[in-house]
């Protein structure tokens, strides 16, 4: 099976994940002429951003476009949230770049690792603005995908995430 055959597995009406924008719906597969070449494109809408994008079928796999995760992956991600975060040392800008790189993969377990690692206990200082932004981006991405998979509201998905995070032992506490 070629890459193009693989991308044709997506159908209009299907909910998909695109790492740059999160959960969207394929509205159509259309053909357009661009610079004298005919291209087949996925037309994907993202309700959250009121955004519609077009991705060439031939580039879909390389762009990270994927089907929703399996329910077992949701369970793995929620389990990751309940584990002890990994202490990170070094300059914040390097750690932030690493977190953003993991978010950019669009993989649910990688996003769960970011949330877990940035999870703060109630007695810790408040997070910086940039740290709050990363946490909110991860929370939003993860809750949208879990909501789509489990067919629940995004608020219910957020609550599941928060419950898992609450189970995690915090750094600096006894296991």
C-alpha cells in the first residue's frame, strides 16, 4: 500500500487529529488546481478556532494528520498523568522548547507527559505565564481528543484529566 492509499483511509465526516490545530472533522476531499498542478486535498474544519484548512493527500501523513487515538491510548495517557512527574533541570527556555516539541507531536501520551511534568502541588509557587500557556495548550488538546473518543463533553474530559493529575505524587513528597 502506498502512502497515498494510506491517506485515502480518511473519509468525509471523520474526526481526525492534526497536531498543529488539534481535533477537527474532514468535511470533504476536493480537487484544486495549484500552480498548474491538480491536487487532491482534505478539507478539515476545526470548530475551536473556526478554522478550515486544506492538506494535500500526498502530504497528509507527513503533516502528522492521524485518526483519533484508540481508547486504550486514552487509558495509557490518563495513567501517565497519575505518575510522578520528572524533575527538569536547566534553563526554562530549553525546557519550554522541549515541552512544545512534545506537544507538536500531537501524540496523546506525549501530551500527558507534559501535563504531568508541569503539574504543581498546591503548596508550590504559581507557574510563570509561559508555563501556564503550555499547560493550557496541553490540557485543551488532550481534553478535546478524549472528549471526541469517549463521546463526552470537553468539560467532562477535563475533569477526567484533573482527577488523574490529582492522583499523582508531587515532586518533593514521599512516594
